[in-house]
C-alpha cells in the first residue's frame, strides 16, 4: 500500500509540475495563436480538475504501476509515452474531426506533448517509487 501511495503521489507531482510549466509558459501563447476563437475566456476548473484526476489515475495504472512491478523505470517511460500518445491523440483527432478551426499543428504538437509529458512522468514516478520504497505495489 505504501508503494502504491508513493507511486500515485509521485505521478501527481511530476505530471502536474510538467503540465503547469507547459500550459503556463509555452502552450498558452501557442494555443491562442492556433485556436484562439475556440478558447473560453477562463478555464472551466471543474472539467479541468476532473480531467487531471482521471488522467493521473490512468498514468498511475497504465504506466507507473507496470514500471514499478517490472522494477524498470524504462517500462514506465514506454508505457507512459504510449498512453499519452493515445489519450492526447483521442482528444486531438476527435477535435480535428468535429471542430471547425482546429489545426493539424495543434494535433501534432499536443500529441507530442502528451507522449513526452506522460512518458517522462512514467519514468520519473517509477524511478522515484523504486528508490523510495522496497515492498511490492
């Protein structure tokens, strides 16, 4: 139980920090220029926090736990990158198929970010959990 809690907390800290930096510095001006008319004046925090909660559970379950159980942070990296690509791809490609004004540039940048951030989170959270704990998840 301690190992699972450590893994989830490490997942939450890592992904939240990465996404905060991404959204707060790099992505906001990019999204403004690419899809500005589609953006709300301010975020819907309930929807956003609901996404984070669900997505953190997904990273934990599909990337970090397999990495910890295999004793391999690289497994967390690979599983996380695949999960991130698939999750962000689902969102972006659905938007590309259904929203006027969504751009292929956003699709590619966002999917790359999803794979990178989720893969890095899988790597770091798996590594931290393996180093900080010694019992099975």
